[in-house]
């Protein structure tokens, strides 16, 4: 296990005297800052990547799949081994709790998710979830008692649209329970499959003020930290995301006998829609992004003009009003496409993640934890969605990023180095301890 213990009694500048016996790597720069057991954490990460392993070297562990369930069993077992008292809520989120010394205090909550996108990688979500367990285990082994109770959380179905965390924040609408997830199950079926209870989904809700602090460690999923050779990103805010299912209706007809000027080709209109979305989103300055990531034609035969096409539309920005404005612009351009080709567009809202700024005090506390460990930092926005943005509705929230090599994510090629993962987890440990002092 190669654990190194710091036997000194001099309290660190920020970690203070609460840490009598934490494992640390002794450096000349700083002898006090506590660190997690990186070797163990990276072993757990490797072991978790076996569940849903895909041939490209990543994982396809979509929410509610058999692989998701097995992966969750594995992390549940890690939580128990870390001395946590485990429960699953009605939305199938897994919580592991450790009591604090002051029963009147609300818990510090930290964690992430372990479900993946189809053909995903081994780091998105997994790093934060396993690091949270590692932090609890490190504290347990060092007999450090925090004042606040600690709760480690593994959220359910993050990738499908923050379903588990939005159930907790009260942002999940009953209509969304019949949305179909990538596993093929509806949200309701999936939640039940994982041991939750779709009929009692509102039981998962927590009230504003019920959580003292929420922290999440995550890979950056973009290339800023890697390019600038920095250790730690401190998230300023998380983008808002809106997704729609777009149905284009034309007229199904024979591909051999229908002249080219007499067609109402739904797929052709959808193709023009895809191009138009890209043009509209790029037409103004800013960090907004728009994507059509899925497109299907019906009936889907080479000799049939498609009568129907269904695609997704996703818009993201830190400003919710900008997302709405872009959507209206896309809608009116789509109407023009439809009028010119005798096709129609309909939109069904799939879900919304509201933009969320992180808490300035938590940002400072993460910065102090990183500086105590002598890591380089920068503040940055998150272009990816995270459970943290749902929980920001209830509690002061902060997120810690570590570099993604080459800025690649949602891909089997996603990679973060074991050293960066260990650094991120140690910053999480430090941030939890500083949050405990608030
Ligand atoms: C989650 O990873 C998202 O940003 O879609
Ligand atoms: Mn994620
Ligand atoms: Mn993701």
C-alpha cells in the first residue's frame, strides 16, 4: 500500500491541528498538507473500468445497464470498506455517510457519477466518485473526525441529463420519468432497476440548507489545463444545457418514381437543419455551443424518400437567456427550411440543466487547499454539465478540475494521468477539511 505517514505535530497553515496523523508525501515545499493514497485510488479506477469495458479501451457503462449496476455494486463495496454507512435513495443515488462530532451540523457532500456516455472513457465521473471514497477512507484510516457529517455520493444517470441530482434538487419533472435512456429503459424503469423507487421519486428531494457544502472533483474534459500545464482548475460556473428532440415530417414516397422537384424529404430538411444550427450558433461572439448529435431517418431504406426524421438539438451557454434566444433564432430559420421544402418541424423539450455559478467562498477554499499542496491553479468555466449544477440550487457548491490530456472526453481516448488524479483527490481532501472549519 506504500502509505507514508507524517509524524510531525506542527499544524499546517490551513489544515490546522485537526490532522494528527494523515498520510502525506513529504516535500521540502510543504510538510503538512495531507494527501490521499494515490496508488490505491488509481487501482480502484482501473478496477472500475472493467465494468462495461469497450473494445476501444474505454467503457460503455450507460445508466441503467447491467454494467452500470455491476459498477455500482463495486463502488458500494468500496464505500463500505471505507467505513461508510451506505444507502440508496428513491432516485437510485448512492450515499455513504460518516458521522461528524457535532450532530447539529449539516453534512458536507462530495462525489460524482460512474455512468458513461455510449463508447465513453474511463475518467469522466469515475475520478470524482472514486476520489470521494478515497478521501473518506484516508480520513477513516487517519482517525480524523470532522465536525460535520461527511456524505460521499454517487449520482445516478448523470450523462442522460443529471437525473439523480435533479431529483434531489427538485428540478426533475414527473413527465421526464417516461423519457427513454440509452439503455433502452425509461427513467422510471431504470431507477427501479438500480434499486430506487420511481413511484416515490420525490422522496429523494433535499431542502435548501440541508447540505453544508457540495464539492465535486472532475476531469476538465477540455484542453485548457493541459495546454497551460497547470495542475488544478477551479470552476467559476457551469454552463446551462437545454436539449430537444426535433421531429421533421415530410412525405414518404418511392425513391425511383418521384421527381426531384416533387419531394418532401424529411431527411434532407433535417440535414439543412443541422447545417443551420451550426451557422446560427456561430453567428455571434461568445462561448455558446450548439450540437445535433443524433439523427435518424424513417423508414430508413435506400429506395424510400424519408417521410420522417428525428434528431436531437442541444444548446449550451453560461447565460440561460442566450440559450433561449438562440433557440428562437433556430426555430424561425427551421420554419423557413420547412416552408421551402413542404416539411414541418416539431420540438419536444427533453431536459434542462440551469447554469450555475460556483460559490466564491468555496472557490477560495479550493484555491487554499491547492496552494497548500503547492499545485498551480487557474479559475475557469465548465463547458460540460455536472451534477454540481443541480446541487448548487441547494447548497454552496465548488468544483475542482484536473487536466484531460489533449482535451479529449466523451471518448474512449479520454485520459488523465495517475499523478493528476492523485493531485485532484488530495485537493478534494484539503477542501473537505477546510469546508469543515467553516
Ligand atoms: C456531461 O458530461 C455533459 O456535459 O453532457
Ligand atoms: Mn461527468
Ligand atoms: Mn460526461
